[in-house]
């Protein structure tokens, strides 16, 4: 019996230890926690080998990180180049449309001048025929109107003189009328020649504009191809870097065990905390400025149009009323967002031609509708008002990006406090963002004040 009691005591002791272990596993909250197994106790040679492997992987990560940074910088430059080529294509499209209108007007003027010239020639031909008929009648009918018989049948010298004067007057008046019509025909012919010359010039401008548009489209296509190629290279570098980072992580795990994993987790948690803090700050900022909405618009919320006006606040509020509207290349006019157009490249890939929205210059056209009409090209908008240094920019001024006045590829409106409103690029929406000073033009354009 004593042996059985001892056995029972051992069982109870084992159950107590087991229960304690379960309690430790479950914790006070009753939530299961997976306790990791104890790390192995590697030899010094294994540790040194794993450290060497980790150091080699860290070197590979550093090398790939440097390559990726250079590649991303190049991709950013190519993105700017694509934006520039898109705006140049936009300019070429506007110029081609203008040249087409001028050529059509010149063609109408040329046709009108030719019609007038032909009408004048027809009047001359009729007058000449009437004069020929008059002369024939004078010599064939023997009337007092004009023929040789009119002289021979006169009863007296006085009657003969009268008939001669009458014949001369009638013939002279017809000749004078014919001469007047000839002068009119000459004037109309000159107008016809001038109109045809204007038509030739307009057609030449049209051909030049169409050639420039073709060249701009080709340049945009080439820039897009270069961007796509670089993006593919970046994706490969990203994949290589991710793969080596994974190997580095595994090597670090081999060296440091769970401590290395915990450190990486703490690093991630700290970074996430910073991101959460920044997100909360932005949310608080948005809540304090509901009219600006933090650069976005809740799904399903209808776009509210602000009335057009000539004041700075009217212009700003009109732009801010479109926050969250989708970007559409070629979209936007004085009435609001419009359907985008095809560009043969980036915008088409995002389906901008099927979207109702704004591009960067289209948003400015809408915002300043109550001030002055603006062309649908940021390069022309740069010259639409008074230039002010960036150090003097103020709310309602337009900001531009590009290497020169001819190379402008983006426009936005300054709101103050380092913020701006813009229609950024395909795939995004009208938003509020901090002013970007990389590549910004040294002057802002002011249309009010």
C-alpha cells in the first residue's frame, strides 16, 4: 500500500507540474502562447562560419541597396521626362488644333475671294458681250444709236452732229462701265491671290504643327519605353534585393536566434509606430480642416462645385472643391471635369480616356474660370500672368515644375503653409500635398493681385 501511495504521490506531483506548465503556457488571460524551443548551442566554428555568411549577405544587401537607389533615381528622372513629354504632346495637340482652325478659316476666305473674283469676271464678260452687241447693232441697223448709216441718213449737219454725239456718249458710258468693272475685277483678283497666299501659309503651319505633334508623340512613346525598361530593371533589382535580404535574415537568425528576430520585430514596430503617429497627425489635420479633406474624398461622396469668382479665395475653394476627383490626361475645362483623351502611352495604360476628371493644367483652367481663360498646356499657363519669386509666393499662385519655360511638365496651386493642391498623375486623384521643391521653377505665376 505504501508503494501505491508513493506512486499516487508521484502521479499527483506530475499532474501538479503539468498543470503549472499549462498555466504558464495559457497565461493569465487564457490565450495560448507558442513558446519557442530553446536555441541550439553551436560550436565556436559554427558561430564564426555563420557570422561570416551573415556578413557576406549583408554586403550583398548593401551593394544591391546602392544599385537600387541609383536605379530608383534614374526611374524618377525618367518619370519626370515622361511627364514632360506628355505635356509637350499636350502642347502639340493644342497647337495642331489651332493651326487646323486657322487653315479652315483661311480656306473659307480663299473660297469667298475666288467667288468674288469669278463673279467680277462674269460681269466683265457680260459687259464686253453687251458692248460687242452694241457695236454690231450700230453698224448693222443704221439706227441713231450707232452705225455708219446713222450718219448717212441724217437730214442736216446739225442732226448728223447730234447722232455722232449720242453714239459717242452711249459707247463711252459702256466703255467706262467696262473699265470700272475691270478695276473691280483686278481688286478682287488681288484679294483672291492674298487669300490663297494666306491659305498656303496656314496649310504650311498646319503641316508643321501636325509634324510637331507626330514628333512629340514619338518622343513620348520613346520616353515611355525607356521608363518601362527601367521599371523592369528596378523590379528585378527589388526581387534580387528581397531574396538576398531573406537570406541575410536567415543568416542573422542562425547567428542570433530569436533575439535577432525580436530586434527586427522591434525595429518594425518602431517604424510602424512612427507611421501610425504620422497617420494620426494627418487625420487630426484633416479633421481640423474639413474643407480640404487631407487630399482625398470619401468614397461615394459627390463632387461639390464651387462658384467661379475673381478673388483668391474663390479660386482656391473652386480647386479644393474637386479634391478626390480622378486624374484624367487631357481632362477638365471651365465647367468641371471632362473625359480624358488618349496619349498613346501612360495615360492610355491607366484608361484615362475612359475617366471623367482633370489633368494638372485642366484643374487650373477650372479653378481660374472666373478670372481669365487659360490654355490647356502648363507651359502656356506659366506665361499667363505676372511672375513672382518663390520667396514671395502666396495663396492662389500657380507653381510649375520643369527644366525651363519650354520644358514645363506640371502645374499646381499654392495654398500657403507649404501646401499645394494638384492633379498629380495617372492613377491618382486631385489632392493636397506638401510643395515639392525638386525641379520647381524659380518663379510662381500670379493671376490675381
